[in-house]
């Protein structure tokens, strides 16, 4: 059986939202709408 290794990658950047948008585009991820009662994820 193959051994599974877990690892973590940390990205340090000046504009984390821009990096997040990049990876969403690359991976085809769609950001869900904010929870009920909130106008945005930043609230």
C-alpha cells in the first residue's frame, strides 16, 4: 500500500484576495454567496 503524506503550503503575499481569485480561476472553483444576513464575505 502506498504511504500518504500530508503537507501544508503557505503563500505569503501583499494581495491575498488577488491570489485567491487566481487559484479559483485555475481550479474552476466558484465562490458561494455570503451567508444569509450578510451582504458580503468581508462583513
